[in-house]
């Protein structure tokens, strides 16, 4: 009873006191977490800026091993439980063997690109290499995915919805990286509102909706033309080895949209960078042309055979240097070793720690690539003669089970584009 009397005599705390108490507990938890991260965390021994360790802030470091977040050591996402299965469904469509069957389409689109370039040469207009190569890669991948190309090469100034959307997403990257909730809210907004905030994103959503609607109509009517039946989307819809939940129109269209975005601007950027360096280094361009003219002959369609192109050492060097100096995605690619410790020089990284590295840092490492900013196709020939496997350090497509799905397609586009009969 005495305790109850004491409680009755106590005043009910005001909201101000409650809020101040909650705020104080929050600050205390931050302090305790910071002390733990700096002093007692399994990664506490690793070097790096302490401000990055204390909270979710990024550490601006490069080169040697550094700890840049509470649970991350940047040396190079967690694997989703369905990712391996989903990748397995798509692998056969992007295999090297399947890319050979795509070669006539690549050549046809290259001829279309050449005609557009000729038009610009006659008028003296400036040509945007990023734009024209994006249109090329966009046409190739839409043909593979949907059974018909969207003729992006016919777009005025090579501006089209996929490229505009990619550029729009790029501008939103930092917002999505640090405030992911904002992007989730954006996705829930009506299309007219998105059109006001991020027009390129709205355009892509509209395109995705149109593709899905067309897919539903043809799927239920079973009215696919010959080329559509061979496409990735239609083949997957009719593939009974894929679980029904994984081959709905909506899911496959979503998958196709991701592949379309990933496979359009990344490869085109590498093509544009390679073309820039070839035009900036006439000797390199002359050597490449000389190798093509003296080593190969045209086939019956008056084009070079892909299998022969893949054996030309200087052309291989041209392509690898293009990939090296265009970098690919330059953000850190997180990976987790769930079972084993990783050894980096004298440092042992415990299992479960996220490790990552930016492709740019590796591609510009002078210990691997002497004079790394120089465009030098012959470095690959020299390395081969010395028994050095430089491709081990070429990470534009990432590595391992999560590497780029479209690598074979990118190489096919590169070989055909690099050897095409264009007088620049």
C-alpha cells in the first residue's frame, strides 16, 4: 500500500519530459554503438576514417584496404535466394552460342548506324557517340528480348526513352543510395505526378506498361509472330521448366526492363570511349585496320566472321582497353563471404563482412597497368607474351556468379562494331 500511495503522489510527466527522455536514450544508444564500432567490432582493427565507422556515412578512400562503413571493408548485396535460379533461366539466351545466331541482326543494325553516320558526315552535324551507340545496343537487345527491334537508330538525335530513363536514374542515384525511402515513395505515386517530378522515369514506366499490355493480349490470344516466338520473353512464357510464378507476363516484363536498362547504356558507353581513343590515336586505328585487312577475308555476306575476329590479338587489345578505360559501373560492388575468412596481405577479414572495390581503382592501378591512363592496346599483347593474364584484373563485367549476364552480347557487339567497314 505504501508503494501505491507513493505512486499516487508522483506527478504525471509532461510530454516535454517524455520527448527529452526519448531523445536522450537515442543519443545514448548512438554513443554506445559508436564506441562498439570503433573499439569492439570485429572490423575495429581495420584502418579507415572513424566518421565512416561511427555511422552510415561513406569514407572517401581509394587504393589500399580501408574500412568505410560499420560492416564493410572496400576491397572490391547480398545474394537473393532466387537470384541464382532466375539467372539460370536467362543464361541460355545470353550464351556465347546464342550470340552467334544474333550476329546477322547486329550487322543489319550496324549498317543502319553507318547510314546515319553518313548522313551526319554530309551535313557536317556533330555526332554524339554515346547516343548513336546507345541506339545500336538498344535495338539489338529489344530484338533479343521481344522479337523485334524498336528502331531506336531511327530516332532524331538518337534520343529515346530507354536512354533518357537511364540518364534520369543516374541523376537520382545518390538520392536512392542515401534515402531509399524517397524512391519507394516515388514508385507509389500516380504516373502524372511522376511525370512532373522525373519525366524520364515516367516515360519508362509508360513503355513498360505498353509492353506488358501488348504481351497480355498476345499471350491470351496466342498470336505471336515467328520472330517473337524465338524471343526471350515469349520463350520464357512457354518454358514449362520454369515455375509458373517466375514466368508471368508482369515478372518477365520487369526482368526485361532491367536487362534493357543494364544492356543499353553500359555497352554503348564502352563503344563510345573506344571510338574516342581510336580517333585520338591514329596509329592505333591504323594498326587495327592493318590487322583486319591482312589477317581476314570477308565471308559470303561481305562481313567478318565473329569466330575469326576473336583471334586477332590487336583487336582484342583495342576492345579490352576500351572496357578498361570506360570502367563499367564505378560504384563499389558489395560481396559477402559467408563461410570463409578472406586474406588480404596481413589482414584477415572475418566471414560475414561485406567487401567491395570500385572498378575504376582496379583499372587504374599502375601496379597492374603501367601508365594506366594511356590507351595502349599493345599492353595486352605484351602481357600475353609474358604469360600474364591481364583479363583477371578486367572487372567491367564484375566477376563470379553475379557477373554481368550480357557479357557475351557486349563482346559480340564490340567485335562487330570494331571491325565494321566504316571510314571515320
